[in-house]
């Protein structure tokens, strides 16, 4: 919960910083009055009303995160140092359901494998692993979310909105001794919970916009998860947008006194297509 509070503070800091930047670029008062009057008129035109209709979009994202974390079941196994999990490129195709950019939904599924020779004895999930055992580990993450931004206005140059939604994840974890029968232990961690956060975007209808977003929630026991992004979007055409940025995703799962912490963080690039 403390980590989520700190991250929300970061979002608010970026919001104030970007807001000051936007304010420095405002036009003189007499010109601003003219622009505001024009905007009020365009908001009631039929063409603008059409923009509020829902449509389907596809997002293709390549993410280059650093993977870290550990799983504790009697002993603690570090994903990199003990199990040999390495960094990898993650590619996902997400569907976005948008009503003037207020509603977004996505689903991601990633697989990680690691191989490492045990350096010492470990008692993990009912199995004893000895020094010299060849350990093979698999982790599968399934993560989905549906978010709603109630205060978001696409035509406003800088906009802050609270975020409410539902996020769910499932992590299947297994560790075994390579080539040896009956030396495998498995566990699954999952949660589906209401989520809260904040979103700030600068740029409005300009070709290039910038945004920062954070969402997360605590759950059973010591469990929690949070998802944060800092990025940009550049419109290539009315239906195609290119973007990129940096993403942090942390999941702390707990089940039957076992605990798992998975952290993914790194740059990404994406292409959004409106269908």
C-alpha cells in the first residue's frame, strides 16, 4: 500500500509539472477568449457528437522489460540468481474499446523460462533441491484490465482524470529438477479486483501528446499490484497512432502462505489502429 501511495504522489507531481509547462505556453488573454468561444461552438456540432461513439481499436505493443522478483515457499528463490530467468522482448496484441478515449481494455499473456544449477540446498514447496541440481523454472503471466476515465476530455489541451476499473492477473509458477521424475513443485497466484488510479495527458488534439498513468490496488494478505506508464503518442493518420514510453508492472501474490513478487519494468513502443 505504501508503494502505491508513493506512485500516486509521482503521478500528481508529473501532473503539476506538465500543467505548469502547458500554462507557460498559453496565448495572451485577448486571444484566449477567442479560442474558448470557438471551442464552445464546436462542441455542439453533429461532427463532434459522432466522435463520442464507441469504436474498436487494436494495439500492437513491443515491450523490453527487465524481469526481477522472487518466490518464497519455505526457502526463497530469486528469479534471476537462483532460477536463471533473463530479460526478453514481450509482444502483445490488445483490443481497446473506446468512447472518446474514456474506456480502455487489454489482455496480455507472457511466458518466462529459466535454467540454473542450484548453488546450495533449498527446501521449496515440499521439495528439497540440492547443490548441483539442474533447476528448470517456468512462469506464465496472464494480465487483463478494463479502465474507465470519467473526467477525460480529448479536446482539452491538458486533462487530469481519476481512473476506475477492474484488473485481474494469474501467475502459474513451476520449479523442477531437469530430467528427474517427481521432483517438481507448482503454485498459482491470482486475483480479480477493483482498481483505482489517475491519468494525466498533455496535448489535446495536437499531433503529439504526452501522458502519465498509474493504477493499482492492495488485495489478500500482503498482496498488491500496480501498473504505471509514462509515454507519448504521435498521430500518423486519423486511424493510426505511434507511441512509446516506459512501463512499470509489479505483482505481489500470496496463496497458502506462499508469496511471489514479480516485477517487469522497461521501455516499450506501440502502434494503435482504429478499425
